[in-house]
C-alpha cells in the first residue's frame, strides 16, 4: 500500500507544481503572493524537467539549492497572509520535502541480501533474442551487474550512458557488463540499439531473480507509466560486481534512488582485486 501511494505521489507532484506555476503565470502581477507561489513551484518543475531534458546519473541527497528556493517561496507567501495562497504554498513545500525524505528512499532495504565475499546464486535471464542465458556461461574475469528500473527512468539511462563511456577501460580488465531489468523486451532492444557497445542486455522475466535477491520494488513504477507497456513492479537500483569464481567483490544497495556509484568506483574495485 505504501509503495502504491508513492507511485501516485511521484506522478501527482510535478503535475500539481506545473498547474500552479501556469495558473500563477497567466494571472501574474508583481505582488508577493504570485512571487511566492512561483518560487514554490518553479524549482520543482525545473528539477523534474532536468532529469529528462539533461539526465544526470545521481544527485545530492538534499538538493540544497532547490530546497532553499522552495523555503523562500513559502516564507514570502506566509508574509502575504493570503490564506488560499498559503495553503497552496505549504502543499507544494510539503510535497517537495516528502519527495526528499519519503519518496526518494527505500525504507528498510535489506543491506545483507547480497554480501561481499559470498557467491551469487545461479541467475538465469533472457537476452534480447528471448534466449535463456545463465551468468555462469560467461568466463570473464569480472562481471558488472547493473539492475536498472527501466528505460523510463532518467537516472538509470544516465548511469548506463556513463558505464558505456567506460567500456574500453572495462574491456581492458576482461569485464563483462550486464544490464538487467524486468521491462518488456521491446524496450531492452531499443536500449541495445542506442548504445553501440557489446554489453549484455538481459530481461528478468516476472522479476524472478530480483525476488530471489530481495531487491524487488513493488509498485515502484510511477503511476501512469503503465500505459506505455511497463510493469508496475520494478527493481531497486543495484550494482553487483563479481569475480571469476562468482564471488561478490562489490555491492551497491543504495537506500536512495538518486544516489548511485560512479563507474570510476567500479574500475577501482576491479583493479584492487586484480593485485
């Protein structure tokens, strides 16, 4: 139930902010009420738009500049004593802080599910030809497993682009990269065509492996994205690196979907274990 509320919330917040921004702009004059509401709504619109217009792979936890602007907007609106505007301003500010402190976090994520030094269980996926493949079939020295939410997730797409840019360095280290999600094959095929690097694009059908690894995010898809063909249940963003013996040498089980490791970290981990 909580995840379903989050799914609705993340779709509603940007729409609410955009509605208030447009309505305020249409009837704008330079009074404090309008200025306050614009300062409330604009940073929310800019932030969510920037994720899609110019995707970034990670953000800070606090998003300080956006947060400060929202606070200033609320303070300005409170000063006007306009009850209707104050209610809207507080709703926008509350929505923003809920996004930072509630939506962005995976509450009580099990950090012991995948432990460094332990072997991964046998994992079988489908490739873009819908053929079953087991990770044990690949004899590279290292494997980077990136579990991503889907093509709809701008941070995931930016993270994949970062890793693609490091392909040559990873290849030098005899490292295979596996991009894994439960999204329909057509989206994974599209992703494979977009990146001209020989990564392994895999589908975890019905989230079978994700469930076994305890990294499933039920109802993690923003409400409304189902119309594009995505499933409501997705994976929590996860990175696992294993060695030739299938032992985990690195695991990033982030508790905040906006905070993710950089590819340089992968190279350092691999180099350290190659000594």
